[in-house]
């Protein structure tokens, strides 16, 4: 008898805490689902080439990246300890940063190496609680969504995006300040678009928040992060960069963002800020660099030292260059570029089949014509 009750309890808690996969939301939230599918949150171990290659290089046994890249995994402890491997037939693995995961974060626990997302526990017999809208939450029949979760709006992004340190206390990335809220992130990365929240627009809202999570991969969106201002006085070129984002320019150690500056006379380049590699121009090259016991290394997992040349959140920086004196008709072209995987990455992982990861891509460009 006792055993039957125990089994029944086990069964019912399984039913009520059952994972609801991304596809199950599509039935009603079609538009949001389709936007989400194009986003990088939908790309996990199996779809993000760069992530997979680096993760496999860090270890082919343990998958410690799961906490943020495969947070819904039903065997997350086994993945982290190396008892299990990512499985392409397991929805809780292929769903990556899933709808259900984000919408059931109850609060975020601050922690030294990286923060921890604490999930809402489902009381037996209740519908799943899906935390959602910041304003006028729907307390309706669908999800028993609740407005009584004060931490959600403030902390929802900082469980994964705040910071990460390796076992040697070296910073691998730092995107948010300790007490920074998520409202700013939501404002820029989850803007409101036309079209109802669900297919029938039950509450006649007429608009919904975008789940494309546009970022550095989107050509139009990435133009809006940094302002570039250029002035020339005699032989002095001043390039002023203004980071308008609420996070540093570099928040991912595989990336490099850099200035490419050319002075053109009658169509020929007569001056450039570097010869062969953008990193030759130290002041215009933004990236992380790591060392292990004094030796340069590329993947930071075991680094013992790390430094970053960055533009902080909202920072404005003037960078001076000595150029030849301009003549009438000369053109100065200043471009800010990104490489999703900085050139050195190719020394440790093979990216020859993925040119878009290593090719320089324009973020934004301005030019000045000498009159
Ligand atoms: C504390 C959470 C966290 C952990 C743990 C973590 N990551 Fe990430 N990772 C992120 C976040 C957040 C981003 C998005 C940052 C960005 O795009 O600037 C990201 C992005 C990346 C990217 C860039 C992906 C792209 O599409 O360009 C790579 C590569 C990556 N992570 C590798 C790893 C590897 C390998 C591990 C495990 C050894 C790992 N990460 C563990 C949070 C984490
Ligand atoms: C049977 C239809 C249906 C399914 C399936 C469904 N939803 Fe909803 N959902 C709704 C309706 C209807 C609303 C209320 C819409 C409104 O406010 O206009 C809603 C509202 C929401 C909200 C906003 C709640 C708030 O605080 O106002 C969130 C978040 C949400 N759904 C997430 C999800 C997720 C995640 C899934 C998949 C696990 C999902 N929904 C599956 C119908 C559905
Ligand atoms: C469960 C962890 C997790 C949470 C919570 C989370 N993210 Fe992410 N986010 C990631 C990871 C991991 C990536 C990188 C995925 C990849 O490229 O492989 C990422 C990538 C991104 C990107 C980069 C897109 C691009 O073009 O490179 C943006 C923007 C972003 N997240 C915004 C947000 C915002 C805003 C929030 C809060 C509403 C949030 N994220 C919450 C883990 C998370
Ligand atoms: C003022 C608007 C704004 C705010 C606020 C903002 N971002 Fe961004 N973010 C951008 C823009 C624009 C880009 C793309 C340009 C770039 O990365 O240089 C971006 C890029 C990103 C990327 C990808 C960067 C990369 O190089 O891989 C991630 C991840 C991200 N943001 C997360 C966040 C998080 C988390 C927050 C909250 C702390 C936040 N953003 C706040 C505008 C903003
Ligand atoms: C990275 C975290 C994250 C992921 C992943 C995510 N959402 Fe959301 N979602 C949010 C946040 C934050 C809001 C509230 C934004 C606001 O109110 O401005 C939101 C709002 C919503 C709403 C209310 C929409 C509205 O306009 O009021 C619905 C419905 C929803 N999400 C469904 C989904 C579905 C379905 C998926 C997967 C296809 C999904 N979400 C994936 C973070 C996420």
C-alpha cells in the first residue's frame, strides 16, 4: 500500500513537472516560436559550430557548458561529470536555451564562478507556471502565469549572461555588473512588435515582444551598438568610439572587434592603421587574451592569466592616429569590424569549412572627404 502511494506520488510529480518542449508552444504562440527558431538561443551544441568545436576541444568527456548552453537537460549532472554525452535524440538537449527554461526561472542565485538559475518548483495539481510579461501579466487560464515574481524582470538574463570565471579564477567573460538588472537587456534585445501574443490574440493586445534576440549576427541591429565620430586636424586623425550598449563591446572570448582605417588618394590606399593583421593596431583591436603559466593560449578553460582590451558599457573613447596631411579629395574610411572567431582560433580548431566565422564582417563604417 505504502509503495503504491509512493509510486502514485512519483508518477503525478512526473506528470506535473514534465518538460514542455519548444515545439509544444508553437500551437498557440506561432509567431514567437518562429522568431525564436531564428535566434541564437535556439542553437545549442548541435547547431552552433563554434560552440561545439570549442566544447569538444575543452573536453570530449565532460560537457560543463551545459549549465548555460543546455540548461534544460534532464541529465545535466551526468553531462557535467562526464557520465553522459549530448544526445541528438533528446529534446531536452536539442532545445538549447528553451522557452520552458526561460519562462520558469524563479530567481537567480549570485555565485563566484557563474550565477545559478533557480527554477520554479511546480506544486502538485497546478498547471505549469510560466512567468512572462513585465507589464499586465495574464493571470488567465492558460498557464497560471503570475505577476508575483519580483525577481523575474530584474534578473532573468543574469543567470547566464552576467560573468564566468574558470577554475583558476580567471575571468572568461564579464557582461553585467553585479547589481545590474535585466530591464535594459530586454529593452534592446526583446523589442515590442506588431501581432498578437497567441494565434487568436485572446486578450486582443495586437502586439507581442520579439523573440529573435537579435545581436552581433544581425547586420542591421549590430550597426546600432557603437557610434563612430571622425575628425582631422593637420596630421592628426581622431576616431571617437561611443559604446551605447549596457555591456562592454567584447563579452565573448572567441570574438574580436577592431578598427580598419584607410586614407585613400585618387582611389589608392596611401595609409592604413595596420599592415597585415588588425591586432597590429593595439589601440583599435578589442579582444580577450589568455596565458597558461606564461605561455599564450587560445581557449581559456585552463588559463592562469587573462586580459582584455575593451570598451566598457556606455564608454566614449577617443583614439588618435598620425596620418599623412590630407589633400583636397582625399577620403578617410573608418570601419568597425567583427570576427566571430578571432584568427588565432584556427590554430586550435578547424574552421576551414566555416568561412563566415573567420571572415571579417562590417559592423559600421563612416567616411570623411577632405574639401
Ligand atoms: C555561465 C554561463 C556559460 C557557461 C558555463 C558557458 N557559456 Fe558559452 N556562452 C554564454 C553566453 C551568455 C554566451 C553568449 C555571449 C555572446 O554571444 O556574446 C555564450 C556564447 C558562447 C560562444 C559563442 C557562440 C557563437 O555563436 O558565436 C562560444 C564559442 C561558447 N559560448 C563556448 C562555451 C564553451 C565551450 C563552454 C564550456 C566549456 C561554455 N561556453 C560555457 C554563457 C556560458
Ligand atoms: C493552448 C494554447 C497555448 C499553448 C500550447 C501555450 N500557450 Fe502560452 N499563452 C496562451 C494564451 C492564450 C496566453 C495569453 C495571451 C495574452 O495575454 O494575450 C498565453 C500567455 C503566455 C505567456 C505570458 C504570460 C503572462 O505573464 O502574461 C507566456 C510567458 C507564455 N504564454 C509562454 C508559453 C510557453 C513557454 C509555452 C510552451 C511551453 C506556451 N506558452 C504554450 C496560450 C498557450
Ligand atoms: C539559460 C542561459 C541563458 C539565459 C537565461 C539567457 N541567455 Fe542569452 N544566450 C545564452 C547562450 C548560451 C547564448 C549563445 C548561444 C550560441 O550562440 O551558441 C546566448 C546568446 C544571446 C544573444 C546573442 C545573439 C547573437 O547574435 O549572438 C543575445 C542578444 C542574448 N543571448 C540575449 C539574452 C537576453 C536579453 C536574456 C534575458 C531576457 C538572455 N539572453 C537570457 C544563454 C542564456
Ligand atoms: C542600448 C541597447 C542595448 C542594451 C541595453 C543591451 N544590449 Fe546587448 N547588444 C546591443 C547591440 C546593438 C549589440 C550588437 C552589437 C555588438 O555586439 O557590437 C549587442 C550585442 C549583444 C550580445 C552579443 C555580443 C557578441 O559580441 O557576441 C549579447 C550576448 C548581448 N548583447 C546581451 C545583452 C545583455 C545580457 C544585456 C543586459 C545586460 C544587453 N545585451 C543590453 C544592444 C544592447
Ligand atoms: C532567453 C529567455 C527567453 C526565451 C528562451 C523565451 N522567452 Fe518568452 N519572454 C522572455 C521575456 C524576458 C519576456 C518578457 C518581455 C517583456 O514583457 O517585455 C517574454 C515574453 C513572452 C511572452 C509574452 C509576450 C508578450 O508580448 O507579452 C510569451 C507568450 C512568450 N514569451 C513565449 C515564449 C515562447 C513560446 C518561447 C519559445 C519559442 C519563448 N518565450 C522563449 C524571455 C524568453
